[in-house]
C-alpha cells in the first residue's frame, strides 16, 4: 500500500467457512474465536470458531480466513474519534 491509490474493501464469504478480504491495513488481534482487523473503512471483527488466518499480505491489503464463521461486525470508533477531534479544534 505504498502508492496513493485507495484500495477498495471487499469481502467474499464462501459457505461460512472461508473469507477473502481486501482493503485490510492491520490485524489488531486474533484467536480461535475472534479476529479483529483494521480495514480502510474501520474496524472489522470476524467471529466464529476454529478461525485461522491462512493468508496475510498487508502490502496488498489481502487477508484470507478459514474456520466456522458466525458473524462479521464493523465498529466505527475510528471515525467517531475524528469527529471528537474536529469538535475540540
């Protein structure tokens, strides 16, 4: 992600057992039941069981996860903090 061109954020979910994602900037935390990622659209939590990161290339923003996937949740705390910063400027 060295050039200035924004990487689109995409998610492909296959049979609730594989996820291919793009636009991922960072892996915040992970264990067998939860993986927290930072995408270019905010924080994304993948919930399930037996979760494994099978591919991670943060240069291209691509991450693949295998396991029993039960949920995807976006958290926009990053955007709300920027609003607070704008209020107190």
